[in-house]
């Protein structure tokens, strides 16, 4: 069995050809798609976070709204850029959203990807300490956030508070038990995947990673997942880790599918992003029987316990629900995912 969810980048564009012409359209349709995905039997609704862009940004109002409208589906991010985050305020927001959702939050966090503006985190009031990089800052914010999620008291109570305090040092509220084990790190390299394992975070691996061997993307990604699992075992954590990969997969089952994606043939691409050599994974678009055979060869999909289907959110809720249903119905059973 494999958990199957969707990952939305939350694009919006005022073009008359777009099904999401405003930020309001994206937010409301994201809620509707999560509800539809749950009704179809999907396991997760995940959303990208990008600042200074016509895409989804602050995730917690959206995650809370979805949590209130659904009852079973996992709700997550892929990923929150920790360079921009106040870990204390984030711990409160995450705790509240998780309680609203009944403990279904799966928060993907990371150092982040190249942004729309130069050093955008500076506008949010953050800067690396002397001698550190923005990636160091992201990891520092992450470690503080993880410690806060443990729920241990750390703040000295006021001896004359407005309201009575429990005994001892105070923690942030609201606190949600179990959320600490549902934090994921979006890793682009083998080294950061192993770091995430040592910190006790689950692993999210997207459709690109650092090119560390010149091998096909899925082979490199599968190796990354195996290194993560080995590092987790060596760290001796008490619970089992989870791993997810993202893929663009389109089953062509009707004329509309073929019109949108029938000519979409792709292979791995090698290039540069953010000054490092990277490999970008291929997309899949074919009739279900062809997809099944192609996906059997994807080592990373086989290695991961969770598959996130990237969806073209600007095509609207109904069509994206159709894309998800096509995979669940025509592809997943033959591969033993259902």
C-alpha cells in the first residue's frame, strides 16, 4: 500500500484562460479540491509556499480551513521556507491548525528554493548571523521550531499574571501532542536528507535534486531515500520514518486529457539551479497501461511510502479531481498501491 496525495503550487493569474484568476480563487478552490480528494479516497492534500509570487503563501489559514472541512485526509505543505519564519509564532499557528484538523497536519519545511526577490527573508526581518549563510539561518530556525514542538516549558512565569498559571515554566500554547513526529524536511541533497534523519524529521523529495552522480533522476532519488533511512536507523529514533516523492503523472483516459497532456513527452533534464548542478525528473503522461509499465521502473516511487501528484491547479477543481481519480482508479491498483 502507498499513500497517494496531491501537491498544488497554488498558481493564480488574471488571464481569462485561467481557472484561478485571484488569490481568493486559489484559496477557495484549494479547500474544495481537498474535500473532493478526500471523497475520492486520496490520502493527502499538500500545498507549496512561495512568497512575493502569485501563488499560495501563508499556509496556516488554508490548512486550518481544510482541517475544518474534512475528517480523514492528511493536510500538509511542501515546503515552508524556514528562512522567512519566526519559529515561535509558527509553533503556535501549527499547533492551532493541527488541533483543528484533529492531528492530521504533515508539515513540510526546508531551506527553501530560489525566490522571486533577492533575499526576500530580509523584508521579513531576518538575516543570517555573522559568518552564517541563509541556509544556516533556516536550519537554526528549524531547530528552534522542533524544540518548541516538544512542548516543554521554557518561559519564566509572571509572579503576578493576569490569569492563573500552571506550575513550573510555561510553554507556547496551543500545543498539539504528536505534531513533532509529523514534521518533514524537503531535501535537495543526500547530505541534507541524512541531516533531516538525524533530527528526526520525515523526508520530502521533490522533482529535482542535486546531481551527485550523473545517474537518472529516479536512481539518484532512490539512493537519497535509502541514505535517509540508514541515517534514521543509526540515529536510533523510536518511531518509523516516512518518505515522500513528488511526480507529475497524467493518465490519458479521455479526449480532454489528450488535448492537455497528450504531447507532453519529457525526459530527465540536467542543469543548474541556485548555483548548483541539478537533475530534474521527467513527467509522465500516457494511457494507463503505458503509465503502469513506466512507473514500475521508477525506483524512487517504489522506495517511498507516499506519492504526491503535482496538479495543474489553474485548470479548476473538477478537472484536477478527475486527474486524481484517474490515477487512483486506473493506475494505483495495478501497481499494488491500492
